[in-house]
């Protein structure tokens, strides 16, 4: 067993096991039974909780395959695979926000002893096993993914992390100039709270990105949350903002992804999605970094 530079704890919350990793600088909390949902992402130096929860507080409960994502706990960050929008693909009816957000994932107890929260899930409709490993290093959260195709044929997939972020006054979206150029001057990328009218929502894609970087920074409070990934592994970025336009909610999402549409069927038609060869696997990484 390696020496840990952070603590790992397990607690019960509203009837579910919550696994928490804490370095003293950052803390992340995950509920494996609920799609390995990340329900909390805290900068302990500033006290800021980045994960959004619906009005009335965090309420954890189970969903069933086929449920609308809007009827989920809507707490924090989910994994979307192999689609976001429901669609029909290769004879399979793929559900809203994919197959993995509303099913239990297994925890690797041996990895946990080494301070790595590794969770796995086998999809029910698509021929995939999906693995995610979370490890903390100082002010950084390192997330490693692996997707295994256990069928003989090549299979397409769409992946996106779907983190619902809680915004504060003064928050600004930080993007590389090369990514901004792909967005054709979308006005709301500068002031993420007030840029689109109340009771509206919007989602846009930047693709193909040459720099895997996006952040929310607040010059007033000094808070900053940065997403960094390899554009070779995932060459698109989705940005989602709702100011009451989606079921009355107000939140924002930075979504590194391998597609330029929410539908696997559409993304495949555009030849812009992931492919994993038969009886093979692909892997990718994402880092979340806190600033002060």
C-alpha cells in the first residue's frame, strides 16, 4: 500500500454510501450506488462548493433505466455514455443522458486502500464495461477513464462529463483564444450568469478544440475551477447554461466530450464521436484543478 497524502472516508447519507476523498485543500464526494454521481466538489481553502443542487437542498434517491434525467436528483456531476440525448443507434434504443447515470457502480476495494476511488459498471444495452478512477493530488482531482468493448465489432460511443456547477456573482468563463474562435462570438461565454435572458437556456459546442482547457474564475473571490484534458482524446467542448429555461433551474456546465452533438446518432453521422475496436478498450483522462 502506498502512503496516502489524503484521507478516504465512507459515510451514510439519506440511505446511500458516500465515499469522500479529502486532501485538506480539496474534497470530492461520490455516491457509487447512484451512477457514481459526484455530489460535492469543495475548495476547502475558500469554502466554495462548486456542485449545484436543486432548491431545497440535496435529495438522494434512485432512478430506473428509462427515467428522464430531469427527474433525477440533479446533484453535481454525472457521466453520460454512450449518448446524452435519447436516440436509436444500431438497433438499440439509447436512453436520456445515457446508460450509466441511474445504475449502481461497483467499488474496487483494493484500489480504495491505495487512495483511488475506482468504480466500474457494465452497460445493459450497449456492449461496454466502463471504469472511472478518481485520485486526489494536492489541489488537483485526477480522473482516469477506460471503456471496454466486449463485442467483436467496432462500436461508436459518445462520452461527456456532465457537471452542474453552482455559479456566483462575478464568475467568468475562461477559454483559450483558439476555443473562443470556434464559438463564433457567442455572447454569453463572457459573463456566464447574466449573458442570456431569464427563463432561457442554451448549449453550444466548440469543435475541434486544439487546447483542452476551460475554467470558471472569479476575480472578486479569487476562486477558480479549471478543467484540463487532452484534445487528442476528446476534441470537443460543450457549454450549457440555464437561467430558469430548463425546468426552472439555474446552473452551468463545462462538458469536455468527444462529440459535437448530444445525440450519438447525429454525432456518428457527422463522423465526430469515439470508436472502440472489437474486444478492445480506449482510455482518457480529465483533471480538475482548484485555484485561489
